[in-house]
C-alpha cells in the first residue's frame, strides 16, 4: 500500500503515522530496558530469552514424550522475572 501510487493518500499517511507512533513507543521501551540492564549490571537480549525458552520447552516436551507423564522436576520459577512486552 505504501508503494502503490494509486493508494488513498489519507490511508497511507494514517498508516505511516501509526507506524511512526509504534516505533517511537518501542524505542522508548528499548531505552527503558537498556537502562535496567545498565543499572542492574546485567545484559541479555530478546534472542537469549527466546533461545532459553525454546531450550526449556524442548527439554519439557522430550521428557513428556519419553515419560508420558508431566515431569515433576520442572523448575517452577524458570520464567520468574521475565516479562514479555504486550
């Protein structure tokens, strides 16, 4: 739509305005999270969190498929402190 010369200009500018607002919001949130990392002297990125979660769920599903029961040794606090953006 943005590259379509025949698109409705009001729709295109509205879309671009909403995108710009969303990008501004995400940049503010990124700055906030980077500040947290600096203040608490920790460093981790979304990629690290996602890979950790994937590893956890891969292990979980492997245990379930091998045992056919829900494993009792799953760390109940594995995801504590990790909050994903809305």
